[in-house]
């Protein structure tokens, strides 16, 4: 006999084993304990409250700020024959009444509620009633628990009142969950939600299946397109841009190049925005070009890439945004193009903002940490985790720096020349002009300012323009140069530049690799194919399985991944089960789904075997 948790995991969810701390968490909460769960995106948090909900008497109340997501969660549970519903502002009065009716009748196991709804006096009374006369409350799950933190970008004031749950229903276990990794947020969650006595379950935040890459920008659009053509010709992904205008322009451009790309930002008409989001979720292979307004609450598991055309604001932002890729655990790419212009404009934006000075200082530090990451030659996984206080051995084999180690060069002399050129031209010119002076170009501007008479004129001929550009970018990123807003982005020296200028401090630069337009090498392709995902795109059976899944999804008005995840479909493709029994052993095929879809998918396999795929 399997332990009850394992049995349910298998029968309901179709999984053969727990992941990481899941088992410990499930057992702890099922036994009535409070828990704080810190797990990265894609780590499998939902199961940590869904399973105990099934193991305990009564209804589990799940607080979530993400209205859009509740529908998906409920759809997914319904597919598993778990009685679930949600209550939020999207329901009209009749529909809401029906849900509360089911609640009191004991007709629900899991109820998702928005925090503002939960805190309504009427709802709290309903919970009292549930507890005294009805089936009881199994547990409270507080999802996205970092929303209590005032310093995060997802602050929700109602979250701070959730202590009422503890005060009013002291005996009901609470489980708070978040994918936000930093210690200050964690402490704030404990304090604000009164979870001092809760057991903490902290997972590694490494996203081992994400391949991080930072490339130097020269022509961002064509670099992006080369990346898409090379690695994601048919995949769903997100392209992040800083401004609404750039979102629209980029989406339009991609569209004109034949990509299925849609824009998303807070300024779009809500109807269009929602329609675009819906297409991204419900269809395959849609590229969403978006500001960071897009993402929270998107739990589409098969986002295969996240591309940044502009810098994120911090390491936290970068980790969170790239983290939307590869929730299903299959290989995914985080790709960023970045250049000097980005550093300059981000710094200017921070300076020009109207945040109080101490806040700006924090933001500048956060940006600097991100720039340090971009310029680093160390393993990306290691650098990211170190930022969040976790050790990683490095050598991940899954980032640009590990796959193609970056050479460094002694830039002490070059740095001195560049800094000296900034100084002698009066600390007010931009990088284009500075490089022209270093290269000894007789331009109109050079003559106008008499810069051909300077000692730095033409001293930099040993390097070419792109190398100088790389030098300036790295000097700005390292904080030796800063931009002067009053002089339209001219560069000036910082205190930190002095010892370098005096030749007292050596400087090492990374050697920017030539921007490659190469096709993926055979070896690389083979390596990725072995990971089990890439290269299946052309397989007719894979196409047939996906087509069947899409039909089933359309019939029911749910996203395809609610029927089966890609990982499940992939296992079906590789295992080619011939009987319901064999199909039932595939990860992600529980009893309910086997009964619902087993015959459909066996038929697809059978047709393919008979040579009539489709
Ligand atoms: P999170 O909320 O932490 O981002 P989810 O709960 O959405 O993660 O789970 C991420 C993915 O992992 C989902 O596709 C889920 O079905 C899958 N998953 C979770 N637990 C397991 C498990 N024990 N075995 C196999 N797949 C799992
Ligand atoms: Zn690495």
C-alpha cells in the first residue's frame, strides 16, 4: 500500500514521485501544521496545498491576487475531477451565489478567492458558518505571499489584513507560498502574516533548465530575429521592452516579418489586451511583445523563451521575468541584448524619476548589480544565485559564459586613454564623439571644438570602433564613467575613475565575442535533441498529438496545456503506449484524464502506426 499522499499524487495528478520538498510540505500541512514555502517558479507550489486539501476534511480556501489565473487553476482541477471553484469580481451575483451554495453544501474541495473578497465581512461570516455547521475548512493557502511586502512591485494592501484568518480560525493550518527569493521579503512575510511558528521550506532557486545568455547589442531587431529563427521558429515566448511605444513597434515589425507576435502593455485597450493574452495562452507558438505589465499570473507552462530587448531594472526583475520561461521543466532560453545606450538611458530614467532620494539610491544599486551581472564572465546561474544568497558550484553548462567562456584582456591602458579623453574634452560629450577623437577622425565637430589639438587625439588607433564602444560600455557599467543629464547624456568621470586614470589600478575587460549569426552547430542541436524537446517539431506524430490536444482544448474552451502538458505529450511521443494501462503510467496522466482522453490519444497513436497520421 502506498502512503495516502503518494497514492493521491499518482491517482489524481498522474505523477509518480514528489519533487524536492513537496512531500515534506504536504505531510506537514496535512497533519495540521503551518508552513512557509519558498520555491522558484515552476517548482510545483500548487501541489503543496492542493494535495493536503484533498487529504483533510473540509474545503481549502486559496487566497490569490491573480484573477486571471483562478479560472485556469479551476479548469485544471476540474479536469482532474477535483471539485473546485473561484470567487472574485469577475462573477456576477448569480454565479457567486451558486458558488457559495456549493460551498455550504460541501460540494467543493478547493475554493480560490481574491483577497478583497475574502476580507468582506459577509464572506468571513460565511467561513464561520462553514466551520460551525458546514463541512469545515481544510486549510488556508496564501499564494503569492510576497504581495504583503511594500517593497516588492506586487504590493497588495489587503494582504496585510490576512492575519484575520489566524485570529479567527486559529486551528486551521495556513500555508503561505512565494517564488520571491530574497531574505528581506521572506522576513516581511513572516512578520506580516504572523507566521513566526510556521515551518519554513526553502528550495533552491536555481532554474537549471533555463539557459541564460547576454549578447552585446548592435542591431537588436535582427539579432532577435536570428535568435528566433535559430532556436524558436515555432515556439511561444515573451519579448520584453521598456516602453509601450517600443512594444508596439517591435510587435508590428515582427508581425511584418511573418511572426505571430502580439503587443501587450497597460496602455492598450483592455479588450485588445485581454484578447491578446488569451491568444497567447490558448494557442501555440504566439510571441508576446510586452512591457513588464505582462507576466504576473501567467502560468503558461510552455513559454520556451524570454527575450529582453531592454535592460530589466534589477536582478530581482531579471530573475522573475526570465523565470516565466520553462515552468514545465523542459529546456528554455533567457536571452538578452544589451548595449551602452541601455545603461545610459536606464541611469537617466532613474535619475529623472521623482522617487525620494533614498529610494533612488537603492534603485541605482540594484541596477548596478544587474550591470555587473551583464558584464560578468562567471557562470550566470552562479552569479544569479549568489545575488540571492545561495551557493552554486558554477560550470552549469547552461549559460553563455560556461558554454563559450569569455576571454578577458588587460584594459588598463585603454581605460586610461578613454578616461583621459573624457577629461580633456571637458566631460560633456557622448561616446560617438569620444571615439572619433580617440581614433583621430577629422570630423566637423572635432574641428569645431578644436579636439584635433588635444593630446588624446588619435592615440587610440590600436583599437577599432566596436572595441572602443565595448570599452566605454564597460567603463559606464563599472561606474567609472557616468552620464550627465544636463549635458544630454555626455559622459563624465566619477570618483572611482581617479586611481585608474593615474595608472594605480589595473582594469580588465571582457572580450566581446563577435555577434554571431551562425546557425546552431550540429553538435549543439544534437545535445538539445537529447534533452528531449528540440527536433520533435518536424515529427508528424508530434504534430498529430498536438492537433488532437488543440481540438479537445477548443471544444472545452480551455488552454491546450490544461488537457496535457507538453512534457506529457512528449512522453507519449517517446513511449508510444498501446493500451490504456500503459498510457496511465505516463507522467501527468491521472485517472480522470485517462478516462477522459485516453482513447483519443491512443487513436492518434494507432492511426500513426497504421501509416495514416491525422
Ligand atoms: P509553481 O506554482 O511553483 O510555479 P506549478 O505548481 O505550476 O509551479 O508546477 C509547475 C509544473 O510542474 C506544473 O506543470 C506541474 O504540473 C508540474 N509538477 C508539479 N509537481 C510535480 C511532480 N511531483 N511531478 C511531476 N510534475 C510536477
Ligand atoms: Zn554557467
